[in-house]
C-alpha cells in the first residue's frame, strides 16, 4: 500500500511538472455536454478502468487527475465521491474481469460454473446502475447528511 502511495506521489509530481493538468482540462473542453458531459465521460472511464485495475490505483492516480477540473466546475465533491464509489462497486461485479467475481469464484462450490456466477450478478449490476442513475439525478441523496451535520455544529 505504501509503495502505491509513493509511486502515486511521484506520478502526480511528474504529471504536474509536465503540465498534465492543463492537458486534462483541454481534453475535457472537447467533451460535449458541459458539466454533465464531463461527469458522464469520467464515470464511463472509471467504470471501464474498474474492470482491469483495483480501486486503490483508481483512487490515488486517476481521480486526482480530475480533481482540479471538478473544482473549476464547482461540482459538489461529496456527490462526485459517492458516484465514483458506487461506480467502482458496479464495475467490480461486471464480467469478464470484475474483481469481485474472482472472489465469488473462490468461495463458490466447485460444481457452480463460472458462467452461472456471471449470470447471477446481472440483476445486481442492473440494480447498482439504477442506483447510480438515481444518485446522479438526485445529488441531494449524497449531500444531505454532510450538510445536516455541518448545520448542527454551528
């Protein structure tokens, strides 16, 4: 874990030193749809990356690439973090490379075929995608609790 953190810091410093943040900002200016287009593109990219790499690498390397852009767009970061977490959970269940599927294969009895596991997760993937869409359409589902706790402290 510490090695990943160290390497992520080296990557971030190199990326910033080579003006990579500006490259990402320029790339996202091409994406149509404004803030919604940027968020949908980012979610699709994270979903696809979740097929192949674990959440640690995505969280420490990929998500920080988008952070300056999201700050400039004035997007609620609690909402975006909730979207990313739900998105990653969904991608980990998606065949053929979903990480959670390998864990399921390891604990399933030998007589349960891998195809049965793939078919069995389809309803869960559908429910999680539905939850992702609902959370995207209603950001207050993710932001009401932090706002409520801040209001009580004042």
